[in-house]
């Protein structure tokens, strides 16, 4: 399993987006596997779809941090029927 770490600085109370490459044609979609209650998920959608079989698409998560602070979000790339992700992405969110 591979892991990536990213830090984002956002404004408290304002919407922000996290875009991740998914492979929906092969069943690989991102799921939030760890998130604090202070971060609200507003939407989770595929915003660009590859026309190639098994190609990458962009999956967008829109969130809002209701209060200033530092938070950690963990996303896992996996098929619905699989228990463990093949890749994780950790985001350190700093809301001012």
C-alpha cells in the first residue's frame, strides 16, 4: 500500500475541495476512512470521467471546516467489496 501526505491551508467557514484520481471503471474509488467531526463533507462526486476503459477520473470531495484548527483527513482508494485500500492519502488541514 502506498501513502501520500499533503498539507492544505484553508479558511474556516469556507468551502474547499480535494481532488483525487480514481479508477471507477475498475471499481477503485476513494473513501474517507478517517475524518474529524469539525470537517463537514458537503459533496463527493466524479467531476471528470476518462473515456478510456480503466482510465483515471477525478473524484472531488468538497468540505468545510467550521472552526479554526488543525485537522487530519485520511482517504483510502479501494473497491467497495475489498477491506483494505491499495493506496491512502493523508491531508493535514490547517483552518485559519
